[in-house]
C-alpha cells in the first residue's frame, strides 16, 4: 500500500472514522485511498471553515475526534477561524493537510507556504511526514494527541510523494490517555472554602456541565448556600426539565459586575477567571470584585465529575439537599416577534434530546431562562468568539448524532460566513433546523460601538455595521443549496414553521425577520 492508504487504514483502526473534507490536487492519493478503504465516512464541505467547524461539533457530541482533509496552506488558513473556536472548546481533531511533494517545495510554486507556521497557533501537535514509511506512525501519533487529556488539535502535513510512495503498513495507536482524576488537596481546599460561610461562587464549564456534574453541583449548593454559574460561553451544557438550571456570567460588563460584586471566593471547576470579552475604556478587564480569592479545583485535564462527587462527600451533601428551582413559566406566544416571544416559542418547541447550537448573539441573550423549562437538551456555544461557528458545528453534531434533532440559531451577519454548511446538510440529509435572525445589522457591533465610547456613528460608520443594501434573502440562499426554507414575520407563523421543521426529517431553514 502507499502512504495515503497506510494513513487512512491507521485512522480507521484508531477509531477516527469520519473525514470532513475539502481536498485539492496534492490530496488526490488520500482521496483515492478513502475510496479503497472501508469504514471511513467522507463528508464534503464547500469551504474549509465548514470542514473544521463540523469536526468541532462532531467531537463535542461524540467525544472522539474526526479527521479533516485540507488543501495546502491556503486551505488550512481558510479553516483557522473555526479551529480557533475548537481549540478554545478543547475539541480533539486530526487535521490532514496536503503539501507539495518534498522535491517540489524548493521551486516556490504558487501554492507553496509555511504550513507548519500556519498550523501551530491553533494546533497543540504539528508534524510533517518526511517519507511514506513514516506516515502511518505519524498518523497514529496525531490520533493519540487528539485523544489526550485535555483533547487537542493535531495537524499532520502530508507531502504528496509521501502519500503516493510505497509504505510498510498501518501503525498501532497508543492507548488513549486517561483523564487525570483530580487533586484531593484542591478538593479539600474547596470544601474548606465552602464551609467558611463567606459568599462563594462555584464557576463551572466543560465536563462539569453534564447532567451528572450539574446534579452534584445542585447538592453542594443546597448544602452550603453557594451560587453555581457557568462561564459566559461553554462547549456543551445539559439543560431542560429535570436538570439543575444555572445562569451564566453575562457578556455585558455592566450586567456582570453587580452579579459578581458580593462574592468573596470563586471556586473554578475547569473554568477560567471571569474576564471581560474585550477591553473597554474605563472598564475593568477582570470581572471579579477586589479582594475576591480564586481557588482552582479542576482543570480541563482532570475528572471534574469525580471531583464534584468527592466535594459533595466531604461536605455531606446529598440529593435531598437539592433546593427546588423556580422556572420561568412557558406558554405558546402570540403577536409580534420580540426577543421574549422568540424565547418562549423556542422553549415550547425544543424536542426531547435535541442539540441546540447557539450563535444568536444579541437576539439570544435572553433565551436561557425560558429554555431551562424546555424538554431535556444539550446547548452548545461559541468558545472562541470567531463568527461563522454555528452552522458548521450543527452540521458536525448532526453527523455525530443522527437520531437527534439539531436546532441551529444564528444571526444574519454570522450566517453569511459559513452558509455553505446548508449544502452539506442537504447532501447528507442531516436533521438540522437553522433559524436565521435577520435584523439586517451587525447588532453586536452597534452595541460595541457604544461600549468602547467611539461616539455617535455617522453614515460611513453605520454603513460598516448594517447589512441592508441589498437585503439578504436567506430562503432563496437556502433553496439554492437544496434546503427548504420559509420566512416568518410574526410569532404565530414562527410557531408553525418551527413545529413543521422539527417534525420533518432533513435540513430546514427559517428566516426570522426581526
């Protein structure tokens, strides 16, 4: 077999059986190997940002890495924005990036670039295979890196001649890294803080936000009176009826500061110190109050659920200590489309075991309280802030979980970054409902213009913020990529469109005209 086939067979044997791909000339031997080797599902994306974002969504739901196939340096560069988001989410991904044949690189052909230099900022592991006989072992090492604790992005660069030359065979992937348990000293310290009686915040993210982790946090909160919150953005959170509902630290500094001002201690469970998303004149970067002590209990490499179990045991917290929660009452709304009525309609419509991918930006900031009473579901957010995240992540989540309905919420500006995701959803018959909130403006940026104190925007500034000339027709865009869609302008139509889209198999789009 050649190097490309040895790599594909190594990937499949190592449990990497999905490849999100956008190949070019240098990757054709890898494409041919995909054709010959059974066991690898190949999913084509029309833009590399769709490919890398889909791999992120796949990992978040499956817990195992997919591979990507990208064309040389420019192809990797096109996918870097969503690799940035994936890195912040601790998603494991194996990138396969084509390269010119080793003997061709020195001629400085048009597509020659420093691929390793492009890969390193978003990858924890980078390697260029030197020859065909090294490819399988390099692939096995990439899989091991992607599956490590915490998971990582691994990028293997495959020169064309290492793909077409003769190789020895497949390589064995090293045993999967076990997530470190936890520090008993850190748990004992957290217990001491929580027994102290001072106002304490348990700030959580990552694996702590599973249903089991949240249930343990509810017991600890009930026993000690501590507040439990999530970071502003989280890779995945279990939510809905029967699950412990927590708030997140608000994005807006003026809203976050009063919520955090009375805490004397913050215990971090995989989370980071609460910091502002951006710097603003005369506003703090750190959101915690002066004098507040921060205590790390777990990192992303540790077993946070086991640590929470140990903490609950140390505190004597039991299920009966969990306090009843007051949920926002939900009912089918009528009338005009507002942020509140959209939230109510969404809470009523989310089906059991759905996956919600949230890039609703300004429209969706009030969606959390009503949807806490929806049917049980998982909620995925953008960890890195690079927009164009949601439609690719929804695509990968649907590939990972074909039996679950995926609901993708996205603003109109963000949607235009990776609209090609709809084509992949149509081709693969994925169960994704995409809601585009069309307010014809980068509303987040209009708010940020005020937030940074840039003054009153004039016409040229407003032209940089509005996307209303010409008006985008998302229904027509979706239809052009094979996805049925409809536009709605009031809540009654939205309720109907949402119910129909959720009931039907395959992808659907709803343009919500704000």
